[in-house]
C-alpha cells in the first residue's frame, strides 16, 4: 500500500506543524519499549466492535486455553487440544483484519497499534487504545519491541483508511511508562482517513504505570485475561461479518 505525507494545509487541525517525510521518520530514535499514549473522540459501540475485531491479534495470546478454544470456535478456527498456534489465515481474511506493508514490501499483521480487548496474557490484562464502549485513549502501557517511527506511521495509515471516522492523536515517548521525566518524541494525528506524523511540542497526556493493578489482577487467575464474554465476542464478530458482507472491500461506514 502506498503511503503519503499529508500537506498540513489539507487538514485544518494541523495548521502550523511540519510533517515528517518517511525518510525523516527513519532518523527519529525510539527506545526499546516506548510509552504509548492515545487521546481521541469516542465512537459508537458498533464502530468499536469493528475496530477491536479487525485490529486484534491472532493467534490469541492467553493462558486461558478453554476460553481461547471457544473464541476460535466462534471464528471458525479448528484448534486442537494443547495447540498454541492454530492456522488463522482464513479467519483473518474473512474478518478483514488489518495488515500493513513493511519495509521489505511484505504484508504483515499489525504489530504495534493493535488492540487486545478480547483476551490477553499481559500483566495488566486486556488493553488497547479503544474499549468496547467506544472510548478512545490509553496511557498505561508501552509498545515494542524496537518499533520504528515509520512502521508505526504505516500501521496508523491502514487503520485511518479502514476507519475514516477516527479522530485521535498518538504520541510515543523517549522512555517507558514506568520512568519519570520522559518526553514525547513523535506524534501521529489521525483524522478523516489520513495521518500526519510530526515532532510534538508538548504532551497530549501523561503516561503512567499500572503494574500494581496488574499484580492485583493476577489474583483472579486466568479469568483476568478475558476482556469480554463469548456472547459479546459472537456479537462483535457478527457485526464485522455483516459489514463485510455489505462491502466486499471491507470499507466501514462512518
């Protein structure tokens, strides 16, 4: 997929900024695990379902094997007992799950800007930049390992094109969310199906560390890894399949 840098004059909320070219993005250093902050305008619950399903991670990463087996059953994936990495390519295609063109010209699943609201073995549990109610925002976790500014830009580009109703800003920082005094290194503004990448002058929000919340969640056992019920997952998948059936090119209605 061809990417482009948007002239700030094309988008009135970008007046006064200097967008980075993809070549310039390669010269911006990021740490191994940069803090990841997102703020934005809420969307509808139907739109949230579509975003979460099409940006989720497959295969699922969880210790809750019975729950993952039920999830796979919903999306038509044959998961044998004790199988950690079943073949999910057909399900990815049927659900219109997003991918981006990497530096080598290959189509790759989202690695940095996805959402993990269905199930997650992360210590903080299910997480992402959007929740099931359509609220947009996050500030308590890092992305990585070793992201590049350009790769994250390309991921936001495919997300913006798939969901043109999104209006959000994202910043990556020069340290992890658990560190003091970290500063934003780069910002991505997503609006009207486009993305602008630039060097920010101030924070859009302050990262914080939720490790204590995560540790308390461990007391819940494997249930702490569940971000929805099977019924809610079925409803979300049904919603995505309905939209895809009405639009073969997987372009969602605003």
